[in-house]
C-alpha cells in the first residue's frame, strides 16, 4: 500500500522529483518504489523519458483503483481509531454568514459535548473542505458533488420587514408595486457581486442602501432606515418583540434549503460522528416540533 501511495503521488506530480519533494525523499528512492510496485504487479505503469512521465493504460487503471483503495484504507483506520475513542478535539465548520442559522443546535451540541471545541468560519465562499482542513460545512441550497455527502437540515424563509417607526413615517405597503415609493435595503453578494432577489414577482425595487452584511441590514432596518428582506432565523427576537413587522405576507415565501456537507472519502472522527448524529436528531425534532 505504501508503494501504491508513492506511485499515485508520482502520477499527480508528473515527475519523480516532484513526488520526492512532496514525500520528503529523493527522486531515486521514489523511482525504486515505483519499480518495485511494477515488479510486484507484473506490469509497466509509467512510460519514462528524459523530459516527462506518462501513464500507461495499466498505470491509468492502477491510479484509479489505487486511489479508491487508499481512501478505503484511510476510512477503515479512522473507523477503528474512533471505535475506542471519546469525542474530543477541534471540529472545524464552515457556515453561511447568516445570523441565527443552527445557532440553537450548535449551542446545545456544545453543552452535551464540552470536550469538543467548535471552530466556526462564517463565509459565503464555498470552501474546499478537504484542501482547507474543514470537517464539514453548512451551506445554503447546496447538494453533494460526488466528493461530498450531505444531510438535509431545517431551512429558513426570507421575510420582508420594517420597523414600526419607518411604517409610521412612510406608510405600510399593501402590494409589491407600492415598494417603488419606499426606501429599500438590499444585499449584494461579496462573491458574485449580484444583488439578492426578493421573494416578489415583477416588482420595481429601488435602492436606498446596499450592503453585504445581514447584521448591517438588520441594524439599518431597526433604525427605521428602510424596508429589508432578511432571513427569519436572523430576526426571531425582533419579530417577537415587535421591533420589526413582516410585510406583504412574506411569511409565505419559499423555504431556503440548508445542508450539512462532509467529505465522502474521509473516515469520520469520533467528534464528527457524534456531531452528525446530533444534527440529524435535531433536524428531525425541528421538523416534527
């Protein structure tokens, strides 16, 4: 298996020198390991020249199947290690920059598993979980891509809201077309640069203020600066105490999906295993509660 791992590194790097650099050994040592693997398999895996290396047809087969074998071996090793271990250490999660998303569940998880430290990275960017060392990600509307497995979580809705002070000064819109006469607070994605659509059809939406922060939009709305479209999970307290009022029956807007994603090829650590079980149970309780 170790010779197989060396061969895969050579194939990915395109040279013995590059593979040796990655593995911390000499190029000649890498060449000997590959030659030994070829002898054991009875097949030539690489076509060698003074300028470059190229995979043979047999090499392509060994590369494809070898990767799966190493992934299975790593998963088996992690599973065996997990069997006798307690959940502890750091759990790195990537989350969307939306206040309130799964906050209650994450807090409850910390209380149940105090030995597990959560490291939360809030970003709209779709991080590479494997390359950047994240255990999992919670993403908006995302599905698996072959390399990732997923668990559906309770989603959220976007509500069109305003402060009572704003409504007292500017009136309450009773139809989407009336928004053309109001001050609207918009969100622009820092990744795509696009304005976020509101859950309305064919309405003229003027721009009084544009920003790329849920928190900033919430604060401006509370100040009475205008009407905002915000995730319901971010404004539950404000809706309950009346400091923001829902408008235009926006509580019936489309449900935005959330998913927990994690690498399909990686064996689960004890902390990740209990986190998944906890989130799966929390999701079931939310749906039936």
